[in-house]
């Protein structure tokens, strides 16, 4: 599977609530760290950034998915970007899911649910606690 496929699956597992830009970055980072053998390479190359692990390629892939009508990218509050699955994207994700390792799918579902249950600050703190190397360039203050 391509990394873009994992991005689509992550957004599809958000159960219609969507994922913010920060949530999407952290979900894919935790997927890579949690089940690296299952997702394979090449994958995203996360580096420490303002709010923890970041790779601009995540946004490039999400824009590609949007150009295929698989994802809607909106700014509902005017402050931050949200990624939502479209009906076409949900159908494509259903076709991809059986091709993915079951352990990776379970991990991804669990991570998406966990991330959605946290506030922005809680999410960033949790990432920094577990992966202190990812706070090297942080602008986030506790």
C-alpha cells in the first residue's frame, strides 16, 4: 500500500467527524511508530516541528486525495483545516482495507479514536511525553 492509502484510511476511520491537520499528522506518526513493519516503506518522514511530528507530504497527499474527490478539505471554524471523507473516498477506503495488514488496521482505528478523544493540548502533551525527541523545535508551552 502507498502512504496516501494510509492517509485515506485514517480519514475514513474518523467516522464522519473528520480529522484536524494536527490530528492527521499525529495519527500517521503514531501509525508509523506503532506498526512500522506492517505499513512498510516509503512512508512519511516526520521531523520535530512547531507542535511535534510533522511532514508536509501528509498535506500534499491529502490535497491529491481531495483532487480525486476522496476527501473534503475545509476550514469550518476559520482557524484550522479539517479533512473529511467523501462517499467516493469511503468506498475506495472500503476497497483498500482488506489489502492492509489486520494489525495495522486495528492500530489505525484505535489511534484515530484516541486522538479524537483528546484536546489539542492533551494530544501534543501526550506525543511529547511518549516521544520527547519530537519536541525539539516546539512552540507549544505547557
